[in-house]
C-alpha cells in the first residue's frame, strides 16, 4: 500500500505560516534554499510575493496533528527510570 503524498503546510518547519516549509517537505528540498528563492522572486514586481504567500496560506491545508494512539486503552510509560 502506497502513501499518497499531499501538499500541506508544515507544522515542524515554519517561520510564519509553514507554507515554504510545506513546499520544501513536499518536494524534498532544503527549506532554506526555497526561502532564499522565494525572497529573490518576491523582489520582482511581476508577481507580488506577499500576496502569493497569503493566498497559499489560505489554500494549502495545515498538516494533520500527530497524536499518540493507545491500543486497548493502555498507556505506555515514557518517563525515564530514576536509577
């Protein structure tokens, strides 16, 4: 069974809204390089970068939260031993 890749805003790699982090995670790129490219492209007035970022922030869904799921109602003790 293959897991279908979905473009979502990153929860782990976000500076403002997680848009650039989500794009970099989706394509497997370094987020710093994607941010630098975004800043360089935003300097040109042809496509206003801020407007595109806000639009992407609205359109791209946030990634789902990771929750711990317990089977049979039991919990695992994750506290370290005090030996």
